[in-house]
C-alpha cells in the first residue's frame, strides 16, 4: 500500500522522508523524524508506535541496525511490519516481515533507504535511491525527486491517494511537515505544496524564535 524513502542530509544534518500510498493520510501514521537522531518509516500493516520506539532507541546511542534488532526482537505481529531506519551517522537498516503485502522491495544507498509494498514491481525502491543520490539542492527537493521517481517507475499497484514529506532540522518540531491526505494526484499536489512552502520555511522558524523580526507575507491583517 506504500512506497517511501528516508534520508539524512550529510551537509546539514537534517533528517527527512517522503511517502505515498493508496490509503488516506499515510504520513500521519508512517512518517517519523527527530532532530539530531534520525528518521523512521513504519509501514505495511502499520503500527505507528514503532516509529517513536525506534527513534528513542537511536537517541540512546544505538545504531540503525541495533535499534531495529532491539525493537523487533520477539515483538508480536512483527512479521506484518515493514520498517526503515536511518541513524545520526547515516547508517540504514530495514525490516520487511514475512507477511508484507503483495510485491514488495527494499533498497539502501548512501544516507538513504527506500522500501515499499503492494508495488507495481520490485525495482521501485532502487529507482528512488538513484533519484535521491543524483538530485541536488535542499533535502526537500531531493526527497521529492525520489518520490516522483518511485511513481514513474510504477509506484503502487493501484492508484495512490495520499502523500507526505517530513523533515527535522535542529528544533523539537519539524522544519517541514507537508501532507496530502486524500487526492487523485497526491504526489503532484505535494510537489506544489513544497514549492509554495519552501520560500517561507525559514521565516516560520524565525517567527517561532523571534517574532519581532518575522517578515510579513501580505495575508489579510498581517502588516
């Protein structure tokens, strides 16, 4: 039902992920990032609680592999889960259980990992990795390149309806948290949302840290 990519920007230390699915509001359940710690995708027959548990394990000093072993060992229903983890050093680990749905795949690259289930074909994660590694610019743009490449390579076996991007920088809250919860063209809509949000992104951080210096964007009542 899902294809996703998690990543670390080696230049900025940001962590992010993109995801798309035929299910509604996929990013609300599956996207987990934490500043200075890492990123986790918790998908397939999803248990959203696994994301924070894995991030907690990373925060305590475990590597991606160690965190994944720690959280999955003897856990009930773990065969139904697909989990992708990246740690602060850019190491990645993936768990795809024996009950992952349909055609599924996984791939790991430099500072990134991708995975999916109920896919049109098993090559989609590798296509996402290639797109991410060859794209330039801000982490958000590279993430979008990966998601677009996943769709172009076949995407999910059926039509997708939701998509999301989440990026952690240095603050307790995400630098980017964009979601298309239900649409006929969620990846394209997410691209539009990213292009609108990116120029204002730094200003929203500034508004939180020092509203006296925050710029106006010309909305009614904002002078």
